[in-house]
C-alpha cells in the first residue's frame, strides 16, 4: 500500500564531498555510508512536490509546495543484497500540517519555514530557482540547464546520486526504520551555471557550517516523475 503519491519536478542536487566523520553521528544503526570513488557526499536538494495524495486522497490547498532537504547516502546489506538508500538530516517545507504529519507518523525531520520558487523555461534552456527563509535571510539555490533530456550513464555521478530507492530514519541510537520509494530511472539536464547561497551552519547546525565556504563538487538537475512512498516501514535493527 502506498502512503504517499506525488509528482516531483525539477530536482536540483548540489553535491558536496565531506569527511565521513561529519556524517557518522547521523548514521542510523544497521547501515553503512555509501561512497562514490571513495568519497562520502551530502546533497543540498531543492524540488517541487506536486499533486500530493495521502492514501490516494488529494490534500486540498496543501498538495503542491517546495521542498529543500539535506541528505546523505547509505547502504543496507542483507545477505547478498545491497539496498542503497538515503538519510535525511533535515527536510524543509512551507506547510506546518504536512510537516507535523510526516514527523508524527514516520519520525522524520521536517521543519516548516517560508519557501518559494521561480522557473523560467525556454525552448532550449531553463532556469530553476528555490528559496527558503531562515530567520530574516532568504537562502537560495539556482541552476541553469539545457532542456534536452539526457539518460544517466552507468557508473556516473548522476547515477550514484539518484539511484537510491530506500530511505532510512534514525529513530534513536538503537532503532532504524526502512521505507521504499518508487520512481522510474530519471533523465537529467546538462547544467551550464549554478548559484548556491545557503547558511549551512544556521540551517543545519555547526557540523555543516564548513560548507558555507565550500563549492559543490557537482550540481545536477533531474526532470523528475511520479513518485510513491510505501506505507510499510520496517525496523532493520530488530532482525
């Protein structure tokens, strides 16, 4: 059974290589860091959440909104199977009721603050911009890209960032929940310019303050698609 169905569109991913020690305090029990070419990454993500349905029921007035999140990448090894997933350090949306439901039902890490976006779509290019207000300051992430859709190459950075279909929630030091996210393999747009203006320390805490002075290793845009999130969540630490 699906808990959530929605359409995710124009995802910007700003990806930063970090020392693994930064992420270990946030690592849920039962999973390991998933690396790319020997490096651990966090991603600052902005996208549009559209036509959200809970148990297939539309949410009047609250079903379309921006989401900004900070996430990193993990793998849960079960026998010969490796489940590649993400862990969210923080998820930001504008609507308090939606954030409350997600935190209450699923022990997530949502907060509610003002957000906005601006899209300029031309035949050959597009400019995608997301903003979120922390205190009195608007933080921004913007990318300019070609509109041509490009399949992800096997073994590429794009594949590493996007091909994670599980989520892991750190309930506490000893308990971790696993959930499944379904969507097709996304296509990307070639990014030609970008601008990131985020106060990482104020938004995500002192452990991430160093990112204020660090340029992302890559910035990627994915077209997005319909997405579903399964209702069932399993404890992986009680097995």
